[in-house]
C-alpha cells in the first residue's frame, strides 16, 4: 500500500474522512455529522470543525496502517468559498465565517501538508480522475445534496476561479426574483434543485390537491420524498421531475458557456433519485440547448463514486500538490 493520502469531505450535513491510495481506492473511512451546520455559533463551529477533522484523520490513518505521527498529504473539501490561504470564508450550509481552517488543521496535526478546496470542486476532480469522467477532458458536474454544488473541468484543468469561489453552480440565477436561496438571494438554481427544494416541490404538489403516501405528514422532508419515490409514489416522482427540469435549465447555460463532453450528476440526494432525475434533467437541458439541431448534446451521466467522490478528489489534489511543490 503506497502513496496514501487522506481526503476530508465537509458537507452541510456530513463530514467524511478517507484514506485514499494512488489508484483512487478508499482503504479506510469514517463518517461524522458536520459539527458546523447552519445555525451553530460561528466561533464554536470553527473550533469543533478542526477538532473533528484532526481526530477523525488520526483514526483513519491508523485504520489504514499508518504509524502514529506519519505525515501524509491531507486534502479537505469544504462546502463553501475558500481563500488562497485555506480560510473557510463563507458557506451557506455551514456556519463558519472567515475561519482559518487550514491553519487550524495544520496546528492540530503538526504538519503543513494540508490543502483546503471547495467540496464540490473536490468531488468533480474525484469523478474526473477516478470516476465517470476518466475518459474525457471537458466535464461539468452538478452535485445535488443539502444544497447544489458543482464544478467544471476545462481541457483537463479544474476551474476554481481567482478567489476560490468558482464552480458554484447552485448560485447561478435561473429565475429573477424567484424562490429565496440559502445564500440570501432569490432565484438561484439551488433554491429549485437542492434536497430542500425537492421537499418544496412535493409540498406544492400536495397543496394543489395531489395524492401521495406523504399526505398527512406534518412536515415533508427531502428523505420523505426520496422514500416515497422508492415506493413508486407518482407525486414524489413528479417532484423529482420538477427538480430535474430546473437543474436541466441551469445546466443548459453551462453547456452554452463551456461545451463540455460530459455532464455528471452527483451528490447525496441524486444518489437516491438518479433514475428519475437523469431523464428529467437530460430532457430539460437538451430542450434548452443552443443550436441543438447542429450539434450533439453532451452525455449526461450519474456519478459513479457516490459519497466517496469528495474525499477521493481532495486526497488526489493534496497528493498532486505535494509532488509538484518546489
Ligand atoms: Zn444562492
């Protein structure tokens, strides 16, 4: 077992740590609830986040057979904007603000081989290097989970932007003055195509008199909709179709901008609803596509690495940086 690196995926709900070898295989992993979810005091959240990352990384390193104190590259994908110094500047589904995440983890672990990137960018890189995107050079990925994230690879290069805020597909505006987003603005793609939006689409259909196994639930949560869809509930499947049509419209703009070979759908929610989400998204994207009669639409595929994409991508980025450092 050579060339191990640790990858950490900090999402709005879950924090995952994996030991990843040079072939992209996860040889050990641990999952924790994200201690810095929305609503937690920002200062407390930052300290808790560092402690959880460091403790879990040590545990996973031990499980992977690394001796205590071994220094292997550690990559962290964080659900938000990242400064060039590795500060967790802002995330709409996590509560830390301008928090020195990289410095905190470096201090806690006692070595400096730590890289912090955006979580959806990490997942995109994971799929590009070791998942569904292995054979392409131009890829767009959308992750549907607590929010909507994403990433783009253009001619083999991950586009993270000048300040680390690039790839935030979820905050592209798809409806001026539309539904309120977690970021505070209105009409973002995330407001229509996230897990929370899935529940809202279902509630709207129920309020309009639709029949469903979800009738009578006091509060409809995203997991209620995915469970109902799994039972064949037509209203739940229609709610997924609505989400997919919004997602497809957002992706059509990206196809106009970037002309990718492949569009990948990933994220925790899409892992459960992919078989309905894929056709609805593909249809909406293709209908909205520029010059559709004169070109082939990009393939739209489900991600293949599941919830390991982020940790694999983060570990890979940290390992590659270690190799190229002067
Ligand atoms: Zn937004």
